[in-house]
């Protein structure tokens, strides 16, 4: 296992662990042994079904983006339907004035081709762009990726689909947290 792979594995393991702890802690209030959650999203967040979403226009590498979302009480967004994907695109378009390539929470760093969401939810929906995922390096220079792209971005290419990308590229990102 290369040092880069080990680093990615450790960051992802920490993200999963912190995500589970934070999701239990954030947004929940103790009332007679029952946990209740607020039914509205914080300012700057957008509600879709049972989650709130926040587009962050700050340029960050995928692990940094996941860490930032954890600090906000969530994870990078997971996507489970076309309608949800379209909703996230509309949030990005309003926040970025266009269809900006944006980090979301899937990766296959642990096992090539086995895509997992950083929030631990089931990877049941995919909207890959044409020819994706392809593990093709899109950046020049020595990035130590050994030809593997392990992190997911959305709004890629002419069909604005999902793409596997090198985790060390800086992109804006979409955070998600449960109500």
C-alpha cells in the first residue's frame, strides 16, 4: 500500500467515525429519553426531504472538504435519486452562477470500483458522466495517484454527470446533514 493510499484510507476512516458521532450529536435534543430534530434548516442551507444541504464555494481537496462538512455537523453530500441530483445542481447553480464541478461524498479509495458514501448510506444511485468512472488523470504534474481517481465530483462534462477525480484537486463542495 503506497503512502498516498494509506493517507486516504486513514482520512476516510476518521471521516466515517467522526461522521457517525457527529450525526448522533448534532441537531438532536434530549427530551424524556427521546431525540427530536428541528424541522428547518439553518440559514444558508437548503432542505430536500430529510436533509439540509449547503454549497461551499471554498476550493478544497476532497479530504479537506469532508473535514469541513464534519465540522458543520454533516458530511459531503450523498445522492440517492435523479431528483435529488437535480436539486443539488440547482443549489450549486444559484451559489456559483453556473454548473460548477463540485465534490460530493463518494469514494472508492478502500477498494477500486467499490463506491462508498462518507455518511455511511447505501450507494444505490449513480449518474456517471459519459465514459465514467475511468481512473484517468486529468491534472498535469506529479500528483502521486498512480493512475487512480478515488473521489467523486458532480457536474462533469457535457452531460453534467458524476466523475471519479483525483482527491487532491481543489473544488468547491456540497455538505449535507440530517434534519
